[in-house]
């Protein structure tokens, strides 16, 4: 399979939206891949790779795909990044608009059966900054994390193959959490 194939439709198979109970092994799986990524990319990274998204919130039901965030100072200074990640089994999986938004996406072990999804952003981009406050707020508010889990399960139950509808259905909840987590600032995401 090539990296630029659409993950939502490969050989007629759909990448279904499946929400599962929280798996206490997710943090260890994240740590394992973080260590591999940090070793492969070394000084090309700004700070540590972060565990983001629903799998980063203890107790939160989620799609069983571990979302990860890595920052680089400038894409023009990241020669070899795709090769370095490819050498450790990560597949470059560009999403629509990645270059315009200064973001790169990678999947492990492949696009369709991925267990991990790595989002690499330029540190100067404002777009990644919603991920950490959203995660941290849900970690501090298990009642809201449970509400988010219910919403995701309901959306997936209606149509488990319509990712745009799933994302747009979550957007109001995410924006509300971001307004609470970062007063004066809202956005879509996670």
C-alpha cells in the first residue's frame, strides 16, 4: 500500500469509527513509540513528543488509535524526517491541507490498520495549541470526559464511516471545553 492512499477507502474497505473502552495499556504503547520517534528524530524535535487525543485521558473511551504530537522548529530544517520515521516503520500519510497548515501526518504500522497517528507541527503554528489544553481539561474533569465518550459513541453508532460528520458532531463539545480550558480562546480539534 502506498502512503498517499486514502485511509478511508482502501480496496473497498472502510476505516470504521470504532469506540472502545479505555485500555490501560495505551500509555505504555505511547511511551514505546515516543522513545522510538525521539531517538529517530533526535535534535530535529522541539521538546518531547506528547500523547494527545482521547487515548491520553485515563478512563476515556476512544478509537483505539494513539494520537501523538511532535513539534519541529521549521519544516525547511527537517530534511530526512520522512526517511527517519520510515526507517522505524512509520508511514507518511498526508492529510488534505497538511502543507498549507504546516502539518505532517504519519501512521504506524500502516494507514488502514494504524494503532498510532503522529501529527508533526511547526512550533510557530497556532493550530496544535488546542490539543494540550483539551487533553488536560478532560484529565481534570472525568465527568466531562464521560460525556465526551457518550457523544463519540452516539456519533459513531449513527454512521461509523462518515468521518466528516463524526468530526463536525464533536466540534461544539470541543469548542466548549476549549472555552473553559483557555478562556478567551476557542477552536475545533481533537
